């Protein structure tokens, strides 16, 4: 005899409360799924993966889901199907990458074939099928919904829809590359698949990916109403037929390929393969289209680039979510930011936009006004990009309080100093903060190169001092270096890591050392690029060489963006710390003396005009390009190896992740340490020794102990 269960939904927590059984509801419970058929003949499948905060697809969950579909297909009383999640903020997070990573080819192929078969089974059920989407619906999660007839999404900020496979070196292969073009049309589908962009509910509805949006607590009612009224009609779009024409379709693919090549220079294969697959699959019979998807993902899964991208995905997830292993993380809600300059206002804006109350303090009303103007500009930019609403802007400004007097700061959990990079000034500010704050207030400095330990030792309670190195521009750069000293308490570190994670940034814990990790590795690279320029190689050729290597910006252009005066300051700090192998750049100092500071002054290594970018040089000498790449990439990796040797991070993977997030080091190469291992440690030692003999700065290339 069947057991019975009636589910009620508690809206604010979305938990299932068992009620007394009724004879009209039938339930089937598996390890990860619950199937209930109600009195109206609607089957409700709830995906709630056992022992996991997220729902993911692997062989076990696919097999169980298919069992649910089998039960539905055999039950003649079932008239409709609704699929939902039992998780707090996740619908389905896609495939279980741990099942794919470094798995035998046959096992990967089996998983792909199984996913295609199960989703085809779902699509073929001769009854209305609705997906109720709350939380992340990405990859295989979205592909499941594409096999349904309709999609209803919650209006929650945690709800996102997308196919991000290309970002980890793969393509959607459970029907996503086939069904999305047929639903949205080829141009829109290519844009989403190639970019891996994740959409908010309103954007998804505008495109037709979502049929309806409802509050989270009303999703089930919305499904019932849709089933009563009938599924939304989708008359065939004339534009869909237009894009199916061979010449038009291939012309579009050629155009999108050109855009991808301009952005990636062909260094990332997944977006290019995705264009081929989606363009072909959009017009082929389903079985042939799925064959193309399967072959493409198997080809890509075997490449070292994809292995690196998947490894980085796991490391990024761990750094962004995992708590610090020691100490107790205390909640931080009220923050004071000292300094309303570019960095201070950028930090204040970001913290306030993440539901924290922020006091932004500076010494003059004029400085505060300029800082507030920058914050308002950032918020207006967010509105233009549809990243935030006007209400979000108003709420953020309401949480931001400007102040130019020395008010008490005892109620603030954390104070972040973002003043000029001058140790004497910072010591003066921190001495004042120590008097105005409570004994447990965390005092953080946003320095990019100065010693946090020296600053901490100038105070009576050095254990509460820490470095939080945000990168400019704060609203775009995902990395924050958390700089610790021998005095910093575990509770302070744990709190800082948790705070950065809640801001949506990725913290990397780094021991205090000149330049920390990112600037420590980056500055020798930039200074060597300047020396190459002094030797007669044009700035354009140097930049082009490193763009071809995969960097998002060449070193000479980057120097102009940073500001040559800032580069001189950071470079001098590192040269003083490592005089045996780093030499000051007389060219940089000369340019600064002439007022050539880079982009902010209108001239540096390039002349900067609004709306114009440096032209790509023509007729490149490829041997020269290879020479520049070889020299600069080895220098980057050698300095990364020194950081590893000195134990600046707990895990070498943190060095790679910091360089990728902080400088845009090409992710498909895995980071400078991973690239070094791929290049070969013995080969690298030999090449570095040859460079140390043949260059004017031999000590710069002295090999680290690898």
C-alpha cells in the first residue's frame, strides 16, 4: 500500500513541512528526488540532493531522475509535470564537474550520453512540463528546463539563468546548443552560449527564456494557474526562419567568430567550437544535433586548457566560499572608510552596495564631495548597464554617510584606511584610529606595497591590524589580497576573509611581504618590459607580444593605465626590498619628471585621446614577438616561483588564482606556476640561466629554486 504525503511550502524558508496523509496524493521517495502526484493529476518532482548544498547532475542523480520519469510515463492518471528544487538558493548548478575532471574518456562519454538520453525522455513525455526556477539555474540545470514546455522563475536576486560551459572550456552538450537556438533564435542563443552570460529573471523574460516571473512563495500557484489556463503559446517567429537560411546562418557565425577572435585571439577554443556546434545544431534533426554536441565536448574535455579552467573553477569556488580554517569569523555590518579618493570612494561604494552601513571620512568637505560624486557616477553606470535599479542606487546612498570631522568610531566593526601610499601618513592615521575605535575594531589598510607589519607594530594592539588590498577599479576587480602579519589574530583573519567573501570578492590570504603577491610578481615583469623598450623594441610590439600570449593588456599600456608615478613608487619599494636583483628604471623616473604619467596626464608610452585606442602594429617580426613573450613569461613565472619558495600563500594554487584574478593572466594557461610546470622545470631552469647570461640585468633572471 502506498504511503502518502501532502506538502505545504513555508514561503520565507522554502522548507517542506509534512502534513497528515491524504488518499489523493501519491509519493515516491528516492535518495535525491521526491515525486508526488496530487489530486489534480499533476506530478511534482523535487530535486533535493542528499548531503549537498547544491543540486548537480551525475550518473546517480540522472538515473534517479529518469526513474521518476519512468513512473510518470507508466501512470495514466498523470496529466502534467512540474519540476522544482528543494535547495535554498540553487535550482540546479549543472553537471558535477568532479565527475568530469580527470575522468577516463569513456566515463565522460557515458555521462554525456546519459544526460542527453534522460533530457530527451523528459522532452518526449506527452504532457505539459513546467520548470519552477529559484536560485542558480546554469549549465545542465538550464538544459533540463529547455526540455520542458515552460519556465517560471522567481523574482529573487539569487535566481540566475545561463550556459557558462565555455568559461570552463566546454560547450553545452545536453541539448543546450540545440534547443536554445530553436527557442530564442540563433543570434540570441549564440550570444548567450559564447559569452556564458548569466541572466537575471527580468532579462531572461525579455529574451523569452522565461515565460513568467513570480515571487518565490507563489511559484507553485503560478504553475497551477498556467496549467489551468494552458501553456503559453509560442507562434513561430519569422526571424527564426530567416536565420535558418544557410547563407544568413553562416554569415552570422562568421560575424560572431570574428568578434570572438578579436577578443580572445583564438586562444580559447570552446567559444569557437560552440559557434560551430550551435550553428549546425539549430537546423539538424535532433539526434544528429546531439551527436555534434557530444563529439565537441569530448574533444574539448581532453585538452589541458580545459583541465586548467576546471581546476581554477574549483579553486575559485573554494576561495570564495570556504571559511578560514582557524579562528572565529564575527559579523561585520558597520564599516568606516578613511579617505574619499579613487580607492576610498570605490571601496565605500562597493561595501554600501552590499547592504552594509558605511561611514566615508575625509579631512575636507571638498574631498568628500568629490568622493560622493564618484560613488554616484558608479551607481549611474550600474543603472545604464541594468546591473542595478534606481531603488538599489537610492538604498546604497542611504547606507553611505559622509563625514569630515573626527567622530568616535567605537560602533564600527571594521575601519579601512585608504589614504595615500605614505608610511608616515598611514602611521599617523592609525595612531588616531586606535584612539577613536573600540578594542575589538579591526583596523585594515588598503596598501598595495607598504609593510603591514611595520604599521601594526606602531600600535598597542598589533593583533587587530590587517591589510585588505582591493584592486582598482574596485567594482570590477574580483580579487582582494588579505595581508597578515605574525601578530594578526586568527579571529581577525577569519573575520576579514568572511567579510570579503560576503562582498562577493575572492580573498587570497598572503603573508606580509613587499608587493605581497600580485604586485610582487607584476612589477619585475613591467620593469623588464620597460628595459626591452629601452633596448629599441617599440611599446606596440611589446604589448602585441603579450596580447598574443593571452594577457588582457600589454605591459606598456598597463603602465599607462596604472600611472607611471604609481609604478615608480611601487617599483622603488620592491627595489629597496630586493636590491640584489631589481634595479630602478631611470626611463620611468625621467618620464614622471616630465609630467608624462600615462593615461591620467594624456601621455605616457602612448598618447591618449578620448575614445581612441593604440593601433595594432602591422608587419610584426614574429621572432621578435616570440623573444618578448619568452623573456617576459619566464620572468613572471620565476617570480611566482620565488613567492612559492618563500611560502607567501598556504597553497601554490592561490598564487595562480591571484594572478589570474588580479592581472588577467590567461586562465587557460592555469596561472604562472602551472604554466611553468607545463613548460617543464628543467627547461625553465636552462632558459633562465641563458637569459641571466645574455641580458643586462642578469640577477633578474636568476632561477628560483623550483
